[in-house]
């Protein structure tokens, strides 16, 4: 009987290690501007222009297939506007990379650019990032990378 118990314990341990999923379950979100700069590298302030591209990566590490909705919105104290929305179903360990061009609907300072990822049509995001942004109109002759320099931006703030 003791030998059978040891065999069962050994088999259980083997199956636990080799069959059950190991590690944390999570959804990964990475956001950078077109140059690869994350928002916190600019002291939590991005200066964005009309049509600026972003690199967004979503990783499913949930050990199951998940349907994701991505929403990018611009908010200030009076208005919230969804600027981009898309969705995709990802298998475990699958990655979704996208490069949307964001066109803000207004200029202004100290607004919030929200990147929210929802899993399986949930009402609360499973992953998100809020970046403080200032949106300027770019002069026609400006070339990236844009900076908050008055020679590049026309200074119009709505």
C-alpha cells in the first residue's frame, strides 16, 4: 500500500507540473509613439499631432482564447471622444500588433488619451493606460519628431 501511495503522489506531481498551466494569467498592453517612446518617458506628457501613429501590442497570456476590444479615447473635463476602436479574438500566447493613426478632434492642453482593452465584452477594462497629452496643430512644413516648440506648432489651443 505505501508503494502505491508513493506512485500516486509521484504521478500527481508529474501531471501537475506537465499538464496544468503554470504562471500568471494576464493580458499584456504596450503603447509607444511611432518613434518607440512610451508615455512615461516624456514625464507623462505627450505632444501629439493630427494623424500621429502609435504602436500598440496586446498579448493574450490568459491560457484560453479571449475576445479583445481596444478603445482609444481623448478626454478633458467636458468631453470624451472615442478616436479609434477595433476588436480581435486571440488564442493563448497570441499577439495583436496594430499601428493606428490617431486624429484628435480638438486641440488643448492637459487632456487624457485613454488606451483601454476589454476582454470578452466586459464593461470594465482588463488593461489600460492613461497618458496626459497636449494636442497642437502642426505647421505644414514641420517634420517628425514633433516637440512643443513654437516654431513647429502654430500655438492654437482650443
